[in-house]
C-alpha cells in the first residue's frame, strides 16, 4: 500500500539521519513526500535533514512548509528562525534555492 511505502521511506530516512547520511535521507524523505505531499510532518523531517547536511537555506524552505503541522509546527517555527539568515544570504547572493514542490 502507499501508506506502507511512505512509512518505509520515512523510517529509512530517520535511520539515515541517525547515522548522519543526510543526503541519502533527503532522497528517502522526498520519495515519501511524492506519495503523500499533504503530510506536513515529512516536510519537517526533510528540513531537519537539509539542516544536518549544512544546507540551511534549503532547510528554511521546508521548515516554512511544516508550520501548520500539529506535531512539528512549533519546532518548525524554531528551525525556520534559525535558518532564516542563511536563506536571506542565499537570496542576496542570487543563489537559487529549490523550492519545495519543485521536485515533487
């Protein structure tokens, strides 16, 4: 089922984050998001993986997408504040940050 596959990709992402394999975790979470794009919790996990990878400007975009998550809204807001400077600096440099949904 779709939900079982989402759960599998999500758990895989969690395990990869635990072992600091952030880029592969990002791919696992993105696969889960493609299947359930309305699951705001997945955007929080994606943001956290991007932040772990040191990609704070991208993390910022995903934190913004999880603000209305019942589970992660508050921590998403905190993450968004902590990555806001990186997002602003990337915009000043003219770096394009892939917006959530562009790859989904």
